[in-house]
């Protein structure tokens, strides 16, 4: 892992095909915290001109907490050193094409094998769109995902 949390998460973004597909950009990171930005495009909405699909917001919660966790442990080549166990998302607002959404994730607690985090997603004006929590299993070289 790099000593630079921002470089770590940016490297993860480039290695993860889904992050690249969505167009997620890493704006900032420090140990246990990350800020991501996603420009909303019609391809990510329910239909042209409709709100951003809720699955994208849920994915951003997972990405923000996972990105924050990546700043705290072993190298995270596309997330292979951690596995999402649970994600819970509450939706409070809508974003449309032309907006940017910002996801901030932070780790609440990191144990030896489990980590807990939370994320908020806002629009470019700071209006809350979604909030969620995620739980991760921390994998090591002796443990592989099923």
C-alpha cells in the first residue's frame, strides 16, 4: 500500500472496472476517509431526463466505504483484499443528468477481520441524497472469498 491514501484510492479506481465504467473520480482521501465524485449521465438514470438510478447511489455507498477501508490496510487491487458483507441505504433525494453527486465515506471501526463504515451522498449543492452503512470482511493471504 502507498503511504499516500489519495494515491491508494486513485490506484484502486483505475484497477476496478466497475468504478471506471461509472466514471467515479477520487477527489480526496486520508486514513479511514474518502470523497468520491460522479457526474450524472443519462446512461445512469432510470430514463433520459429521469433521476439517477438508486442502484448507482447504493453502489456509491459501497464504493465510498470500501475506498475508505482501502486507505487503512493492505494493497487493494480492485478490492480483492476486502469483501462487502452488507450494505444498507436510505434514499432522501434525487439527482438528474448534468448534476454531480459526491460520496463521502468513513470507517467507523476496523477490527482484525471485519470493518464497519458509513457514507453520505450529496448533490453538487450539498443537498443530502442518500446515506448508508456497509460492513466488510477483511481478507488476507490465508483466506480467499468463496
